[in-house]
């Protein structure tokens, strides 16, 4: 399923069309003022020199051209200032909106679709590709459009002075503006994609190396990893060098052509003046107009190259976000009942793609409001799969899960997720404050509510010791023990206040005493919520009402 027409990346640009058009207009005005300035100054200098040589000093009109030069100088300064101001402002707005657009489109694909993409790859797209895209306007499209418009004005002006000069400028504009850049970028799409892939590879290796630095050090594999990073860096450098060489060679060709254009214009202007068709100031004006255009054309190669890498980046971003979601949203979602209702798995079967075997093979299960059940089973028996169907990260292959008799497929995902607090197997603790971590569960919770929750999960003393709610929690819970990290994540899940709590291995990594203390606290902490707990461990008496065993895709009461 492709993205709705209205949610393409181009809509982010269209939203800022007024600012974008103004940038092109201001850029064009700057170019126009600069070119006219050079043409007028050249003509004026020639005319003054000739007047001086002819001894016409007092009769020569200095004032009109010098007023024009002053006016054009001021106009150029003002338009350049506003062009930078508006251009940067609109670029920053696009940078912001493009990131929001990417997140908004990508997040619903997590974890089902994004789970298959490496974190470094996602980072590369989020950082590198979006940076290429948000600079697309100021680096590529705006200069190309302004230069096109500038070319038309310059050729039309030259036509009024000397038609052959206009023809020469038109031919040069075609060669330099289209021909040379075309040679530079034609058929290079594959090379650009290859370069983007290598950039991603380097980012992946660096990112994963930093993430796994402790394990690599313990395995004495740091040098090996560093070697892989070096190879990836060298490969990327080789591609960057090749790309720079392409730019250098097209710049050299560009230089040759513009040099030949200038020489031809000089000869043309001299010959037209020699034939008495134009006076000396106009002839000089033509030559200076050419000089000004050549100066503007210098940025063409870079603009075309940015356009190409921007297009590759847009395609890569769409490659991520245009993936179809794992589950379909109903066209007309049903409202989720406000009172707690019974959950029912009815003959649920599920197989992972590319796996012929049904991980779940006819599951019937009931979870009544306030009931607490546990699912045990060997590793790989499908316990997490069972809970992911409840979260509607995937839909059953056959059978259904109902809530108060309504198939979960009838609810909007967002509405349904509000009913569930989930503590996944590897719930992260985020770098930040204790309060910041807790408020992910309930952004509006007061400090009193947070302290009460910390006490209930028995983290009150720990929180006071690390400096209270503003105490710093290291990345991945580096400053917490495994048990404290689990309790903090549990507190966050409980703060959601949802009627159903799903705990996936809540005691993993905890010693038996800590695990049992946490489990014994659970019935009180739940305050009447339903509980679906996935666990390997034997549970102390009274923690849950029923324990099931999942084996060969079927559930048995333990
Ligand atoms: N995203 C996935 N894509 C393909 N196969 C998967 C995926 N997730 C799990 N599986 C497979 O489904 C089976 C059940 O996995 P699941 O994670 O549900 O087991 P589990 O009982 O929770 O295991 P553990 O106790 O080790 O966490 C396994 O064979 C696993 O390889």
C-alpha cells in the first residue's frame, strides 16, 4: 500500500511555498542586481574613459550611471540580506517539518516493520538523508530556478543590444547550464545510491560498535571491529573522492567553455563596434554581462549534484515510510468501551511469515476484568507472540481476539493501546531524570503521584539517594541495578492507569529474592487491573489466579 497522495514529502515543501518562492525571487533579484551592476559599471567606465580621452569631461553625464550603480549596489545588499534571512528561515522550518513527517509516518511501523531495519540505518536516514532533503531548496532548486530566470533576462537584454550576442549567450547557457551538468550527473544515480549505502554502513558499524563496546572489549574484539570501521571509512572516502573528482572535472570543462564564451563575446562586441553597430559602452556592457553570468554559473555543478543526492535521499526516506503497516486500521473504528471488559482469544492461530509452522495453533483463553493470569512455556514457545497479538502489533492468521465481544480489529490502534500498559521484555530506561522516565507513563502526573508510585514499587529510598525526582538516570539505566531498572519500568507502566497490564518477563535478570519481592507486591500494585504475565519462572502462591503453559502452539492449565 503506498502512502496517501497527501502525505508525500513534497507536501512538506508545498506547505512553505510562499517562503520558497520568495527565496527564489530574492535570489533572482540579487543575481539581477549583481549582473546589472557589472554591466552598467563596465559600460560607465568605458564611457568615462572615452570621454576623458576625447576631452569631454564637463559635458559627460556622470550622474545618471553613478546613481544607477549606487541604487543597484543597495538593492543587491538588501536582497542578499533578505534572501539569506528568508532562505534560512524556510530551510529550518522544512528541516523541522521533514523530521516530524518522518517520525509521524515511521512510528506506526514500529516495531513490526522498523524491527527489520538496523538502528544505524534508521539513524542514517533520519540524519543524513533528511539533511540532504532539507537543504534541497537552498542548495539546488532555488539557485537553479533563479539562474534559469536570470538567463532569460540576460539573453533578452543582450538581444536588444546585439542579437548575435544573445545567440552566443543562449548557446553557452545551454552548454554550461544543462550540457555539462548532465554529463556530470547522467547515469550516476546508481553511484549516488551506492555512496548513500556506504555512508549508512559506516554509521551502522560505528553505532553498533559504540553500543556493544563493553562486550567487544570483553571478547577482545575491539581491534577487529575497529578494522571493519576503518575499511568502511576507506570505502566511503574512495566514493567521496570519486564524487569530488567528477565535480572537479565538470568544473574544468565548465571553465573551458565559459572562457571560450567570454573570448567569443569579446571578439563579437569588438567586431560589432568596429562595424559601427553598437557604441563602445554597450560593447563593454555586453562583455561585462557575460563576465557576471559566468560568475553566477560557477555554482551550477554543485546545485545539480545537490539535486541528485537530494532525489536519492527522498527515495530512501520513502523507502522506509511507504512500507505497508503490519495491521490495517478499520475504516470506521468502533469506540472502546469505557468500562473494563472481558478479553477472549477464540481459536487463535498465527504463523510468522516465512515460517510454515503455526506458533499459536488454536488458542482459547479468557481474561476477565481484574483477573490475573500467567503464561509459562519454554523459550521460543510463542509467549511473546501471544502478547503481541493482544497489542495488535500483528493480527491472528485465523480466529479472533475480542474485547467485550468486539473484535480488536474494529478498534483504532491508538484507542486500543490506551487500554493496555505494557512492560516489554527489554523495557528501556532512558537517559534523563527519574521523573522524565516515569512521566512517559503519565505526562501529567504530579510530583506527589510520582513519589507515591516510587514508594509502591519500593524505589523511594533509591530515588532519594540519587537526588530525588530530578536525579539522573544513566543511558540504558547505567546507574541502576537490573532489579531497580525493572521496577522503574514497571512503575512507568503502572502510571499509565490502563485497565490491562501486560508484563513480559518482569523478573528477568533479578535474583530470586528480589524477583519474589516484586511478584508478591504485584496484586496490590495492580489495584484491580487485569494482568497477563509472561514468565519462565515459577510464581509464588497468590500472585496470579491461573497459570497456563504454552506448548506446541496450545495452552494447557499448569
Ligand atoms: N518478528 C519475528 N519474525 C519471525 N519470527 C519470529 C519473530 N518473533 C518471534 N519469532 C519466532 O516465533 C517463535 C516464538 O517466539 P516468541 O518470542 O513468541 O517466544 P517466547 O516464548 O516469548 O520466547 P522467550 O521465552 O525466549 O522470550 C520463535 O521460533 C521465534 O523465532
